[in-house]
């Protein structure tokens, strides 16, 4: 596809850049994950990317992690339709995510389960530590899980806007003695970036995960480190730059801020990730990464 | 415009719904603000909306608040262009936000100023308290400011993803003895919603601010309150529902979750807010709100 | 607005470019009109633009002209909703255009009326001549009409894809002895461009009207004329360049083809025209154009 | 993919609907083709779809056919970039189509070649006849061609907006004694639809090709035939319904007009066709269609 035009070519280039990162010896691959990817069925692919170390760090919305835990605990999302009467769905206790359905009651089971787990936790911690604590205490039924794969593979997960999700809701329901200090997330992720010889970024969607990974380069520079910007960059997005938001902004714009290296290999694919991600993952099958970073110090 | 078709009609309906909220006696109006609205020059309009109490609560990205403080301290954003060489901009220390420029050095002045202020702060607090503390300590030159208008008008501002912004960066640079507990944001905003007879929402963009306001209804219900969902709802967005993300999802979808009342007056306008917001604000001139909520208890 | 950012600024710039064209003495202003602008209520604005000679030539989809004739004959489009059961609408004989409704039966009256008029016509003609013939034979009730305003103001209308519209359908129903030779449209519009000292273009949407006006520069060059490309260019569109289509392509791309002058004043506004066009028209009120081209030779 | 969510699911459903059409015995499959698909490298796929009779009729923009002829005559499109100085490209005689380049001079060779061929033609004809005449007279070097595949497979091609393309330009350059009567296109395509037991439609993009195929059902009904609307419908598009245009409108809207059967199997995939079409075509490999319509009478 890299030899066609328009977004088909971009998708081909994304594949080439990703595989080039995997062949490199000293690159840390940071993935940003936003959009309702887990309800849309992308959960197993992300877990598989983690277990194969096609990515090294995950920054995710809280929602994707909540929905992942939902499935890890044995519940499911269902194929629904966007052409429905939402008032009726409400009466029947069905929550809709575009064309995906789920039972409100089952969500509530997870809400309260998480609230219980959180009630047992103590201290001030980053969202990464918080998520590891949860992963370690979950009674998991389906291990094709992002949270579990990351826990077992020592891939750190950050969720700097975790209050804005059902995990945050669960925390608000808990008898809470834990505080999630998301500024510590900034510090931890910056440390990972500073300690990496090179970094590559893969953004599925935009939102907080994209910006949060992007800004690490700014933090590092302000802390006095000589960083060069991310050197590989892929984004799969349905946003565009014209409206000025960070989700849709070009990697070129990121160069002006020093977030992306002026010499980076970079591509943005305008496509729903539910199409682009399976195509990319299909291409990655069989590739074995030789060397990847190990995070013991965190 | 409400008598035309397509998005022109939606914009007309948005105006009608907003003015209807303002005529109501017992409605709390919650605004979500995302996208680079302040760099794009929307700062004075938002400050003016706050001072006239056309809105009662603001949930914002950290970036908009940082850029607002930047201007409040006497610095400026400049009219630039998206057709530029970003490598050169980087060399010249100019940061680009689509067609808006700013000086990296001036941003850094604010980064360090905020870091100093934050170094003086102590304790665990919500982002609302944190932002009020900052507003109270700023040495302001230009009072056409969102943060200052809100501080003076007692309009609470929440920024639940504050770590993901230059304010979060400043906090990471500080000798930090303060912890921002964003789960407390969930609790505080839910309390405001629970104590309101009715709520109306106005989303400029989507992102965390939209979802965070939406989810208060879910939290309230899980805490045992009998809430009915937001009863007025306006969104100005350039996102669409087809890709399943929360930013672009319809208010109808929100009905299935109980976030939006099945009987709500609701409209979504597909338009860049830099066009739609000035048009709406222009129409609001001269309208005087009779009664609005006062938040003493927070 | 021209001093803000993002699409708000673009809209401000569009206004500045349009007024600059109107102040120029020797510029021919060509408007391309696509999208269901007439059903959406933009008809009176377009007719007013024509009568005030804020534009000199119109290239339109056939549909907009059909719907204009529909209203000129005394029928109406109605405010409907996009949240409906379309099967029921079909049973009730209501045609839907997003949130606008119309009666199928009333459309059919116009279909047959036009078929009768067309049955009286003879010869081979351009779509411009064909549309003038129709305008001259219509028994009009509402003169706030694009077709009538153009006829009376001697503003030529071209519709090079006229077969693809209800006017084309009417022609297919007629006892037809007329042939619409749209290649003649190419020749006529190129002649207008060649005989103009300067040209400016205003595209409402993209589609055939945009490309058809753009390509005149290529035709002129191939015919041996020394043309410089359009020197003013405005587009209001909801398309983007990333997918490679002509509707969304940038004016910069047009420069590579020589369609747009390298020195042209040009801007593209990403916004639904049902919002942008009324705002622009509102700004034009009171501006009087000193000099405009007169097309006697056609 | 049909078991995921969002546009990934839609793409899966599109595949299922297409293969179901191919298994049907009495369905005529009409493809609409718009957007710069040939410059983007989709030419061989379309030609392959035609030769395998995965489609029976093609309605295309003139541009795609021109670019196909360009390659059939031995010229090429080249991989370029959208990050370029278009003024320089103009000076160097390179035409840009987003990230695809071509030599203006080579285009001109085809312009004049076609002008010569057209100068030899006589009479009044539909665009289908016109295109067959051209195909029969071309001195072809590369037979992986849409126009040639269609000619050899007796798949009719219509181009009702042909004046709006470089083929139209060539006609305007010719010593022309031929007239393309696009109203005849309406008549011919309606006849095909009326004579088909069932019809299915596949729209790559929107534009004139989509509407032109859609409207055949309206023409047939007005001519007194008892048609039921297309019974299978697929669209791959990057447009959305919110702005009211026909390119982005839903198939549900088409149901209200009787263009699409209320019982049709229908799906719209929001995705650049340069991604979706290769994925679909890849899935079709090996499927052999048992029975397809033969058009001798045209």
C-alpha cells in the first residue's frame, strides 16, 4: 500500500515506520490509546501488541482500561446498532457506544468491584502504580486483557485523566484512602523518555494520551535534559488539523515545539483505527523484536 | 438561522436553547471547554460569558487555562500561518498552534512563574481548589481573563486532566508539596449537580471536559441520588459520531446512559467553535440573567 | 474575526478577500454552488448576491436550480428532522434532505412542468442557454429566485452536470428535441475567463462547480491564451485535502496546475455554508459595487 | 471485521453485502466512482473488478477515466508529497494531486491525442457511446485499464459530467462534430435499471456518480415503472450526513425518496477508499460469479 496515494499510502508508510522501530535496538515505543477501542473489539489486538512488545509503554484513557477490565472479569460488549431509540435503551438498562451495546448492570458490578479494591489501597501514587495495584488484585477470567498483559509483561500503563472514566467513578464511590497523583505521571513518563536513547510514538486517536506523550519532550527540556524529540511517530486519527486542536494537529506542528525531532520518520493516517489497526497488526504477525527496554527502576 | 437547514439551523437552535436556559430560574449551566480556544482568541468571550453568568461552572483542559494565564500575565499569542517550515520555527523558538504563533521563551517564563507559585502550596486538593489558589496568587496585568473572571465571579473551574498541560508541566518542575486529587473533582462536581434543581450543559469541543460533565449523572445515580440527566444540552464540535468516540457521540447516545434526560432540549452544531461561539455570544449581548446558582459551600 | 485563529480567522479573511474583489474594477467573480443549499434556505441569499452583482457568473449543480424553481413556482421546503423513520416518510410521500422535508408530489408537478417546457425547445445548446430558455418560460410566483435573478440581471448560469438532477430527469421525461451540449459550456465559460482582465472565484462547496471553474484556466492555456490563474479565491467547504479529492483540495494544489495564480489572495473556510454564507452576506450589506462585467456577447 | 464495532464493522458488513450480491443470480451491480482513485493507484483494482464482473456498470467522473487513459497510453503518475512548494511545481510543469505528481506535458499529450480522436467522431451520442468510441480507437500500451477492461468485457461506462474533466477539455480543443447528449445517459441507465430484476449499488465516494445512479429509481417511477429501489447498497466515503449534501447522505435518506428499497441490505463505510477498496478486493479474490447481466441491446 505504501506505493499508492492518499491515506492508503499513509497506512503503508505507518507499517514501514513501525517495523523500522522494531528493528532498531534502542528505541522505546510509547503508545497513546484513545477512542472507545475496547468496546469496538480492539482489546485483544492491544494485548497482543503488549505481549509481543511491539509497544513498551501505554498511555490510555481510563475508559479503555475500564472496558478492558469489564471483559477481563468475564463480561462482554455486544453488537448493537446506532439506529435505535435511546430512551428505550435507557429503560432497558442498555448503554450504547455508537453501534456497541453493554448492560448497565454489568458495568455497575465492575464499578463496585473496583470501588472495593480501591478502598483497600493506601497512599499517594501515580496512575501507573494505581493501575498495577488494581491489576494485581483482579480476579481475572479472560487473560486476553490489556491491563493483565501489561502487568505480566512489565509494560507500564499511565492514565493521566483517570478521574474522567468509570475507574475515576469507582474511586469516587470508594471509601478512599488512596490519592492518585497524576503530576507524578508526568515525572515518571519523562524519566522513561529521558532514559531512552531514542523514542518512537504510536497514537491511536488523539486526546490526552497523545498530548501527554508529546509533552514529555518539553518537560525534559525544561528540566535541563538535552532531548531531541521523538524520532519515530505514527498517528491513526479521524481528526484534521484545520480546527487547531492537539488531537488533529500535524507532527510538523509538533516539530516547532521540539516534541517531534525535525528528522523524525513520521506519518499520520486519517482512518478509523478499527480499520487501520487490524490491518497493521495483521502485517506485524511473525515479526520478532530483538531488543526492548526493561523498566525495573519504576 | 433556526429556520434554515443543516448546521445553520443547529446553530440557531443552540442560541434558542441557551437563551431558554438563561430564562429558567433554577438551572445550573456547566460549560466544557476543549480545543485550543484561548490561542485562537476566544479568551475574552469566555471571560465575558463568566462575568455575565451565562455559565456557572467551567470544566476546561489545562492548556486553555495555561494560555489564559499567559495572556493575563501580559504575554500574547500572534497571528501566524500553517504554511511554514516548522524546523525553522523550532530554531527561532516559536511554537505553532495551527495558524497561531507564540514565543517558547515567554511560555517558559510562565512555566517557571507557575512552578514557583505551586512550590508555595501545601496539601491535597481538587483541581478547582488548586486553580483558585493559583488565581489568587497571580500578579495579573490583563484582567480579561478566564481564570480571573472565574475567581472574581465565584465560578468554579475544574481541570481533571490538568497533568496533561503546561500547568501540569509547571507542577512537575516545582518543589512540590501539593497533590492535586482529581478524584475529588469527581466528588465536587457531582455534588454541584446533585444540589442543582436542573442542569444544562454547553460543550465547546469534546474531550475530557465533555465526558467529565456527562459522567456526573452516572456518579450521582451510583451514589443513590435520583437524578434525571442534564435537561439542556448544546455541543459545538467538529467531531462526528461514526468513529465511536465520546467527543463526537450524539446526545441521543448520552440518553441511553442516563447522562442526558430523555426529554432534554438538545442540539449539536458541527462547526469550528471559533466561528460558532462568536456568533452565539453576539446574540447573547444584552440578555440579563435573573437568577443563578451561588456556590458558597465548595 | 480575521484577527482570531483557525476557521474563525479564515472566515474573516474570506470576507476581506470578497470585499477586495468588489472594490477592484476589472475582476469577474465566478461562483460555484454545490450542496443542497436551496433546500437549506440559502436561496434568497444567492438571489440577492446575484441582484447586487456580488457575483457575475454562477456554476451550479442542477439540483440547486431545480429546488430554486420549485420555490419560484410557489412550492416550499419544510423544516423536518433527521431523526425519523424513512420508510414511513416514503409511504407518506415525503422526501428528506437531512433535516429538510418536501412533498414528492409537488416535486413531480415541477418535473412535469419542466418536461413540458423542455418539449417545446429545439436545437443544440449549452446548459447556460438551456437554463435561460427555461427561465424565460417559467410562470413565476416568487421572484426571490436564483434562476430569475440571474435571468433578469444577465448573470449567466452554467450547470455542466445538469443530467444529474431533477432538471435532467425532466429532460428525460420530455418529448425531447433539444440537446444540451455541455462541452459548449466549457467553451463559453473559458471565453468569459479569457475575456476577463482578472478572475476571482468563490466556491460554496466543491463538486463539479468547483472543478469546472478551476479547469477553465487549463483550457485557456491549452488554447494558447496567456492566462495567469484565478487571482482571488474563496472556498467554503466541509471537505479536507487528505483524501485527495478535488472538492477538498487546497488552492495551493491548484497553483501547481496553474488554475490559481501563485500570487492569488486565497482562503478556504472549513465550515458548513449554511453558517458561513449568511455571516458573509450579512457583512456585505451596504457595499455597492462600482463596476462589473457585462456579458452581451454570449 | 464484521464482528467488531464502528467503521471496522461497517467494512466487514460491506464485504458481506458485496459477496451476497455476487451469489445472487439476478442482480445488476452498478458502481459509482469518484475521487482521484486512479491517480492514487486504484486503477488496476477497478479494472480487475470489471474483468471479474464483480461489477456490471460503471458510472465515473471523467477525471478517473482520463487518468486511466493516461496510464493506458504508457504514462505514469508518481509518488510525490503534499509538503511542497506548489509555485515551484508549477514552474517545473508538475501537477499535484495531494501526494501524487504527474507531468503537465504528458497530460497535454493525452489532451491532444483525445482531441484528435474526438475530431474524427460524428453525431449525437450518450457519454457511454462516446467512451466506447474512444476506447475502440485508443492505441493502448497498458491493458490494466478501466476503459479497456470495460470495453472488452462489455461493461458500460457512463460519465454524465464528462464536460467537467480533461476529456471534456479535449473535446473543447477538438474540431468537434460530435455532441455528447448526457440526457441520453439518464435514459440508458434507467433502461438498464428497469430491465434488471434487482439492482445493487457500490459507491466509491459520492459526487455525481452516486446521485446519478440513485436518481434512476426516481426516473423509472416517473416513467411509470414499478421499481422498488436498489436492494443492495454499499458506500465507501469520507463524507458525513450532517452538512446535507448528497455525497454524504445516508442510505436511510435515500429510502424516503424511493431510491433505496426499505428492505435493502445497506452499509456505509467512513474510510478513504484507498484503504477500504484494497481490503475489500483482497477478500474477493477467488470468488467466481455464476451469473451476470449481458448488455447487448444498448
